[in-house]
């Protein structure tokens, strides 16, 4: 049984909820640890501050008598403490000078005069909450040593809590910023990982086109919410592919069925008594035959696949095309020559498809070159074929459009269906190469076919003895 695909919504919900819960637990845990680690320190700081407040009120009065002047708010606080905190001031002889409340709440378990600076103590009570924490601090009033003892009951937590809250807002607030940064980072990472299958689907979808209709979107690791969409797209691609196949088969069948009637028609035209009319009709039949051949080429190119072990020799192709088209060039009063084809230039590709591509370029050059003009087919060792003519050239604004199917600059012309250059472009694309058009020095057009690096060292055959090679056919 196939496991249920993951849900995009649940994945995001669970991950963010888990991260939020962990963040809250860590935050509270840090606060608890901070409280535990600073509780005793804060209590000692509170007792020290209480003793310092009392010591600041001590002064030496007339007749060297010790006076205690505390702010009224502080005095009222001690008077109304209800036994929760208090203080005692003693001299070097241990005599009590001042105390609030009186009698004192608790005494230190040691003589205050034994303290040189500051000492803390604890006095236990009958119950846990009955005990006291205290501190003894020595103060000098005009070189007269005085000891201040302060106490707080163990149940007195107001001062401690207030201090902890104050420290949290002044110090613990900065703990929030790292947590926010971490949560943001985790959220972004989670969303990126969660949406990664969608990005992979998008990348795969960009490869789908008329020449690659067999590609389908993968259903692996696709979220539940997106799975119906993926299946619907794949279903639409199945129908589109079937439509393409039907169209290609129809085009190929029609073109194939037309070849025989056209051949019979041309044979019958040869029997006509009116030779001028017969020659005119034969021109039309040849144009139709060429169109049928191009339609067959288009149908084949739509599913052309060049295998890795399939090789073609550009030298042989160039020379064979030149030999085949030499009679046509002579009839048109034009010259056709081949240059640079001195050695084999093997490339990975289909011999038949590449032969049709080069032939289409050469026929196009013969068609556009003026009478007495020159068509040159050159081949370089690095796998570049250039077909140039001395015709009018190709305007700059038409150099992309000429490679589209059925595009013609002059729609009124009867010859040509606008398929030849489209076949060349599709053939080069299937072979991993490119075709481009430029200007020929001195006037005319140059069509350049660029192939991937030739298979150097695999073949060593020399040039072929073809009649059209090396100059103008005679």
C-alpha cells in the first residue's frame, strides 16, 4: 500500500508549532535558571542596599553623639513593616544606639564588632517562613566605627521579585532578539525545504515543449494539496502529446500519399504536345514535390533523436550536396564551389538530417543568387559550415523570422513554402548546434552552421573525389 503523500499545510503547521514550543520552553527555562542563579546574589544586594541606606543617615552631632536622620518615607516603611524587615545600629562596645522596630526582630549570631566590612547571616525560626536573612556592615562616622545590622524575613519576597523583574526588563529583554532571529531563520529554512518540491516541478515544467512532449511532472514528494494539480497537468500533457503525434502522423501520411500522384503527373506532363505549357506545369509539379519532401522532413524532425553513437562526416555531406546540386546551379547559370573540405570532419549526428539541412541552405542560396552569381560551401576543421551567396542578403529585421515555419518575406511569390530554413534550425537544435545568418563581404548572405566539437581522431579518411569539389562545376 502506497504511503499518503505529505501535506504542505500540515508540514508547515507542525514544524512552526514545534519550533515555537521549543522556543517558549527554552525562554522560560533560561528565565528560571537566571532566577535560581541570581536569587541569592539579589538577596545579598538587597541587604547591602538596605544597610547602605541606613549608614548614609548616620552623622556625628554635638558632643560627639551619633545621630540618625533617615528620609521620612524610609522611616515610615520601617515603622509599618509589621515585622518583615528592620535594622539595628550598634557601637564598638556592642551597645544598641538605634533600632526599628524596637525591640529588634533578630540579632546576628555573632558580635557585630567582629565584622570589618560586610557579613551576611541567616537566623532560623520555628517554621521555614519564620526565619530571617541579615547583613552586618561597618560604617565610619568621622573615624568612629559604627555597625549597621539589617534583617529581612524569609517570607519577604517583594523586594526580591521587584529586583528580578527590573533585571529582566533591563537585561533579559536582549534574550528576545536572538530568539526572534533564530525563529525567523528556522521559518525561512522550513518554508524553503517545504516548497522545494514545487520549485523542482517548476524547473521540470520549463523543459516541456513541442519537441519534448514526453516529459511529465513527478508525483514523488509532492504535497497533498498540489498532487491533484500535478496529475491534471500530466493528463493535459498526455492529451497534447497524443495530439502532436496525430498531427505528425497525418502530415507524414499526406506527404507520403502525395508523392506518387505527383510523380505520375510529372510523367504525364512529359507526353504533352505543347512543350512550353508542359515546362511551366513541370515547374509547378517540382515545387509541389519539394514542398511534400519538406513536409516529410518536418514530420521526421519533430521526433528526431540523435543517439550518442550516431556519427556523420561533414566533409562527405558537403561534397555530396555540392555534387547533387551542381546540375541545378548550371541550369540557373550560377557557379557552385566547395572550399576547405580537405579532410574528414566527424560529428555526432544523423547523416540524413544533416544532409537535408545543408541541401536546404544550398538550394536557398542558388534560388537567391543572381544569374552569373557564386554560391560557396565552405567547411572548417572545427565543424563549421558556411553557405554564402552573392544575392541581395537578408535584412537585419528579418534574420530571426526567416527560421520560423511558413514565414516568407514576399507572400506573393509562388515558389517556396517557408519551410527550408525552419528545417535547418530544427535540425541544428536537435544536434546541439546553432544556425545564424550574416552579411557576406562584397554583398550577399552567409548562413553558418556551428556544431559541437568534432570527434577528432576517430576517422582518418581523406577527401572524396566528388566532381563539384574545389571549384565551379563544369
